[in-house]
C-alpha cells in the first residue's frame, strides 16, 4: 500500500514557486479542500484531481500553487492551494469547465468541501 502513495502525492506550482510555502505574511487566498471517498474510488478521484490541475486550474488567472495529499487508508484527500485573490479562486470554481469537472468529481467521493482560510501564524 505504501508504495502506491508517492504516485498519488502531487504538487502543482507556477514557475518559480516549486511548492506551496506557508507564510504568515501571505497576502493572497489560501484554500483547503477535503475530499472523503472509499479506497475503491481513491485512485480515480486522484487522477481526476490531477487532470483538473494539470489541464485547467493551474492555467487560471491568480493561481499560485497547490498540493494534493492522500491519507494511508485511501479514504481522504486534502488539497492545499494558493491564489492571488479570493475572487480568482471563486472565478475558477464558478467557471463552466470547473462546474463540469466538479460534477464528475462528486460521483467519485462522498463529499468535498473547499474552505478559504487566512494564515494566522507559522511555527
């Protein structure tokens, strides 16, 4: 099982920002999205999320970087993404293309919830 996980972990970033950095002085929008699924749909869901980032999300205005994480039980995926502005994230989320993709993603998981956060402190 462990050997499969590195293939599922992925990071998507804009040039010059190879991995999301968590900093308390970040002035953009941080979004944490959690997905709950069964081990039977985990790989398909990760594939759909990776394709969404590779083909669409990472090309949207204001996108900075993202990372996808899967737990070892293959029942949860966590997505950490950074955007220039809240409006950039919302515009991507409300686009026709992302609405179509989210309908597909919804069939692969029990639930998913994007939540916007402000970084308060880093230790």
